[in-house]
């Protein structure tokens, strides 16, 4: 969540905003119809423009390469074929033509004329011409080490979230390039090897940069924005709290919270009312994270209390700042007179006061306890993360503890809600996937809530979540800033550079995935999510030492909600509802909500098997037969000694009918 917020702020001058099209519907699918067929194609413009090829020839060559490798149409997530015509194709052509490319070799003709003049000046001139040629060769070699660079008035690229045009640029400039807006530039990374270098191999050389600057007002020095020693100390304190016993205990919380949502949907289904699911998922995950982190029941699915409203005011402000053009809130005078900032300050005080009260209350509980602390310590009275931290003897100020809690509240709430929103959108477009999901849930769960042992059995359910996070990563961009010079591939990146790691590009790159834009949960039967994460081509929770500490918690949370909801209801997009499209926020939001029609599932009744293991009969010949109720098998026991007539057996008797009725 936090990473995407910073990305939006950093690119605010590029005007990447407005109601976009969904990636699995025509609007965004048109933006992905020109595919990368090889890494050479992605870097074709850069190479030819740095060589002796003329600008005009460079443009013709690049367009030819793109036309050669571009399909005429693409397949959407639901299998429909979408036209490649439209403004996105025009944008791709403009990029391919070099309109946004920074020329790197325009001095070539000038050097050639000087060399020619010197060569005509006798032996001394020829010597100087040779020396100049060597100098030019060295310049070219140096230029090859410079990042490919895109520039221009990107405000012309509107109507999409900012990470979608980054994908279009990636198709042209490759896995790493510089994106410039006047004096400001950002390094865009879409290559798994370079991503691994930044997030894992040389993570110590990178900070959160602008991310910390934007989130400071709400998260302070919490785990996500913190850097350096503060981050190391807080991570060592928080990670142990998410032990296996805690996560196991949280399964009942996930189930209870989802039942509350089911009760709300029961009413809507009975009344025939459409529901806006994105808002409901947001409230579901808020209730979960409140209980899990600091044992507070927001009960936001049922009540609209002051604290709930204060939390949402704070969240909306974080998102607004992430896409704001001018950071006026940093100017005390303007912030003091602006009604919105006064409202935000009031809401933030309500949230902070509530957290301070919960911290004090938890301290008192810990002091009254006689429980011995150990690695998998969990309090039956209060199993929250806050209780664990205080019981562990963590020496931390109330302010730092509050920053940690606020960070977990916002990050854990926003991302899980977004994952559920886009998962249900994808399922509504793919009824065959939904049917397969429901068959698995019926077989594994029946009519009960999931347990920790069920998590491995709900394999297809987990596949759906993995595939949803691949197509709609939360967040779609990770932010870093170099704290020292570093080599990223063949390129030198200087200290103080801001980098955007495009998770969206990594997860949708046709160089890394077959049918990259298709929604195919079955791909995870072949791919291992763990292996894909280790290769840094699938990083829904980030990677390296700063990988999300709550990845298992979040996965179990959304798998539980998906399984329980799919077991009881059918969901489809509401008739007449606004189109589902994306917009940039703290995570990937819908533009106008996810409006769905919810109906109760009608399932065939479950026929209980009788405790009687078998049924013995005598046929018309006096042969005794035993019919097994467990597998339908027939055993011949021998001739009847009693001479029981065949009429003793019902005329319509059969093994199958008996089993069906038993």
C-alpha cells in the first residue's frame, strides 16, 4: 500500500490519473496488445539511435520490428478477443517513433565533418583525425553504459493509472530505463535480476526515500517507512509476534469476521439488493486487522462509529497526498486554514488517542498476568500483536509503538481488501473458475469454517488468490532511493536516485509468463509461488529482507474469506452498474466501486451414509447376497437355508436405490 502511495506522489506532474480501463477488459487490454517477443525488441530504439543509423531510419526500423512482432489481437482474462485498434496503439506508435526518446548520438555528424576536414590537411591533419575518431569511439562506449532514457510531456498520456503507461514504455525501452520530466527523473525497473539486486543482494544500499516522506504524517517511523537502525530494531521485535501459533489462532477470527459479512449478504440476497463489494471488503479487513493487531473490535460491518470514520478520513488523506500535485499540507499556514487538513488533523487525533488508550489498557493486562513468556507466547485473553510486544518486554516508546500499530493497521487493511476486490471481479468474468472453486470448497469444508489444516487442501482456492495478486499486485510499484552508487546491470546509478520497481510490469511481462494477461489459476499447478518469488518475477509481498512480515497472515485471511463466501453465494456483476475500471490510490482501487448481484447457492442435498454397513437379501433362486453401503459392492454368501421366497425382497430393489435412500 505504502509503495504505491509514494509512486503516485512522485509521478504527480506526469498527470497519470483519471478513470482507467481494467487490465482484463478492452480498455487496458488494448494497451497490452503490442507484445515484447524478445529483449532485443524492447531495446531496439535505444541501440539504433546510439549507433550510426540515422534518426529517420531508426524510427522506420523500430516500427518495422514492432509490426513484425505484434499480434493483431489479444485475449482477455475471460477468453474474449479484443481489437488492437485505438488510442493505446497510437501511443505505442508514438513511443516507437522516438517521440519520447532522448537522442544520444546527435554529435555523430558533427564529428564526421571535422574528421573529414582534418584528413584533408596532410599528415598532421590525418593524425588529428585519427585521434578524434578514437575519442568519438570512447564517447560511444561510455554512452552505451548510460541508461536508456524516455522523456516528454507525459501529460498527454491520460486516462489510465500511472503504472499502465509504464508498461507501454517498458515494451520499448526494456527492463531498466530513465523516465524524465524536465529536471526530475526516475529510474523504472521491470527486470527480475535487477529487482533482486535492489531488494535482496544489495538491499543495504537502498532506502524507502519518498515513501517515508509521504507517509510520515500517519505512520511516523513504523515498519514500512522506517530505514536504517530503526527498521532493524522494529523488525526484530515484530516478526516473532507472527509465529505459527498466532496465525493458527487467527483462523477463527478470519472465519468469525467473514460470517458477519455473510449475514449482511444474506439480507441483500433475500431482498434482491445489489451490493458494493469493494467497500464491504474494506470493512471486513478493517475488523480483522483491528482485532489481530491491538484487540479492538471496530465492528465496521455493522456500525459507523466515530473511530471508523476517523480511520477512513486518515486513509483517504494518505491516498490524496499520494497523487497530489502540490504538497500544500507541508506549509503550516495553508494547512491551518484548509478545512480538509483540519478535518484530517482531528481524525488523526481520534485514531492516536484510541491507540494510546489501547496501549495503556494492554500494559495493565500484561502487568496483571502471571504467564511465562516464550517464543510462541499467546494470551487467551488477548491474542493480539500488541499484547505479544508488551509481554516480550520490548523496550519501546509509546510513540514508536503507536507508529508500528498504525502501519500494520493501514498496510494490512488496504492490501487485503484490494486483493479480495479484484479476485471477485476476475471470478465474475470467469464462471468456469468459480464453479471449480465451489467444487473444491464443498469437498474440503462442507458447511464449516476453514482450519489451519484446510489451508493446504484448499489448493485451487490459493491458486486463485495467487493469480489475482499476479494480475493486480498490491502495490503495483515498489519505491526505493539509492544511498550510494550502484551498478544495475551494465548501468551506473548514482546516489540519491529515485527508483520505481514496477511489480505490474514484472507480473505481466510476456518474457516471464505464458499468456501473461490471461487469468489462469491452473498455471500455479505447474509454477511454484515460492520459486517464482525467489526468482523475483512474482513479488506480491515484495522480496528480500524487507519482504512483508504478514504474508502468511494475509494469504490465510483472503483464502478464508474467498472460500466461505464462494461456499454460500454466487456473485455476478450487477446489471446497469458502472464499468469496473482502475484508478490509482494507495492500492489499485476501482473507479466507481464493484457493484455485484448476490444470490444464495442452490446445492444438491448431502445424502448421509447410514451406520448400517450392509444389507442382506435373498434373490428368487434363494441365493443370499450382501450389499455394502460404503462402496456399493455385492457379495454372494451362499444359498438360503430357510427357503425364503423371492417375494420377501421388494420387486423394485436395487443396490443403487438402497444406497441413495440410506
